[in-house]
């Protein structure tokens, strides 16, 4: 009798385990179906370059290298240096809005097809942090240098110290100080990064990400942009991803690494970007922030997804340059007048 009871107990537990596995599999399948709904897959020929926001000039600088047979690493560095050196770009490099103390501090990273990467954060007085990040990658045993140490390294390697606070940015900061009210605005103050991904003629992928960060941030604040796996991640066997928007939300989920790993499991770039965004939606407060992901894979497929309507990106290939609107989770609510 005892043996029979043990047999029945084992049978019941086994049946329950099978039922639970079946239900879990069904739930996962249902979730996958939701992720894939309304997401189309787009594909272009190599070489091509893609970047966040309306950075057409940056894309062209990168593409000029790619069409001559240059590699993806050189292309993304040259590309993001365009907004870094543009005094009219208020969210990247020279001309970027300062922190609340009036200092422009820059974050940047770069990653190549071999898995090598370099990064600088809280860097002051150097116009092209992406090139300093590349020097960290190629000339040191480290991945990240920060603050005074990053600046000292840059100066030792031939970079020049400059004042990055333009008159426009200074006047805006002086006006902000009157109330010192910090309220990020979707698609405006979160419009703070260029992330760029490129595939060269050999099919190799590299990426770069650079920013001056959130305007009027606390002194010393570092976002996702210089953090490998958060603002940028490349795995040449799979693809690459980059992020833009509220860095804290991206950091909490290591979003770019997540996108690449989801692509490794079989999702398209667009599907992977959507799932990464939905992780934020399900687990973090998202009503007043924007996060967008942009990704490519080894097949030449690309895609994006963002929390709120308004994120866009630029694709440049052999067919020209096109500005694309990202698929989104929610429309931005317009205030009543």
C-alpha cells in the first residue's frame, strides 16, 4: 500500500510538472506572439550605417569611409565626431548643455568587431571623446577611464584642452539657474545621444555612442552611453545595438546587451528592441521618460522600438539616406491649452 501511495504521489507530481511546463511554454509563446505583432523586418545590403535621431551628416561621414572599402570601426568614429564637433548640437560634445554647475561633461564609448571596447565618462575639456575612448581601447589594458584621469590620458595622447561651453548653452544655463527646476521632457531633454552602428563590406560590425548627457544633471552623473552593454553592445557573430533616452532606465536593464542576446536567440532586431523596451515598461516608471533602441544583425536586418512616439533614426546604404520613424509603445500625450 505504501509503495502504491508513493507511485501515485510521483505520478501526480509528474503530471503537475508537465502541466506547469506546458502552461509556461504557452505563456511564452503568447508573449512572443505579442512581441512580434506589428513588427516588420527590414533588410539592406552591406555596407551600411544606421544612427539615432536625425544625424544625416554623421551617417554620410561614416558611409564615405565604408564605400571606399574602409572598416566599420573607422566609420563609426568618423561619423559620431560630426555632432561631437558641432556647436549647434546641444546634446553631444562641443555645444552640449552643461551640468547644473555650468560644466560640460562628456561620455562616450566605442566597440569593434573583435569585442574590443573603450570608454570615457565625466570627461571635461576634450572635444572628441569618442577618439579618446578608442585610444583607451587600443593603448591601455582598461575599458573605462573617468574624470580627471580620462582628461590626463587624453592630454598625454595629443588631444587639446578646449572650452566646450558655447555662449548659447551658457545663456540657457544662466536662465535655468533662476529656478533650477529639473524636469526632463520626452524627446527634448532626453534627445541626448548619438548611437551609431555600421556593417562594412566584409560584414563586420562596430558601434559608437557619445553624448553630453542630460542637461543640468548633478555633478558627476554618468548615464548609459559610455557603459558597454547599456548604451552600446556589439557581438560580431550576432549583431549590435545602441540606446538613447533616459540613461538610468537603460542602465537598470543593460538594454543593448539584452537586445543582442535576444537576437542571438532568434528575434529580429525590431522584435528584440521591442522586448527590451517592454522590460522597462513592465518593471520601471516610464510615463515621463523616453527610451529607444536601435539594432542591426549579421543578415543586414535592422529595426528599432521606443517607449513614446517621437524617436527616429537615419539609415544610409547604397540606396541613399532615409529618416525613419521608430515603432513605439505609447503616443505622447499633448497638454491641453
